C-alpha cells in the first residue's frame, strides 16, 4: 500500500517533466522494486510490534480463539475481503493525491496538465 502511494506520486511528478525527459516505464518499475525491497524489513518489524502491543492483554485461550478464527474459512474470507478493500481504498486515495499534486503544480506554473500530457497513474 505504501508502494501504491510511492508509485503514483512518482508517476505524477514524472508527468510534470517535459515529455522527452520523462522516465521510462522499466526504470519506474526498477525503482519500485528497489523501494519494495527496502521497505519490507521495516514494515515487517512495525507490524510485529503493533500486533504484540495490540494483543498483549489477551489470555492464551483468547489468542487461541483468535488464531482459530483466522484459520477458519470465515476468517480467511474476512481477511481477504478486508485486505482487498483496504488496498483499493488506499490506491484510490494515492491516485487522487498524485493527480491533485500534478494539477496544483501545473496551476502554480501557469500551465495546464493537458499541455504536459496525460497523467498516467495505475492502481495498486
């Protein structure tokens, strides 16, 4: 999800450049992969710390009930639907932020975004 924000912001900024100076799609993809690799360890640590804090007051029985739910068909469905909804909402928000950024920049420069070409933002 952080990658969706990163990707769309980079692409919005890229559209502000003259067409001949814009990044190639493969360069943007390499940059995105590098960013993913750099983010993964810190995100894993942050999630672990968050989970430990969130559930530190639960008894062993409560934790086992929680695990049983997440391993059940209903728990797997809930996790899948929730993750997809969150990804979709964050990708949409990232896209809107990137478009607003590009439009604000164009307004400040006194040029329309149409003069600079279409904004190519892809969903996460």
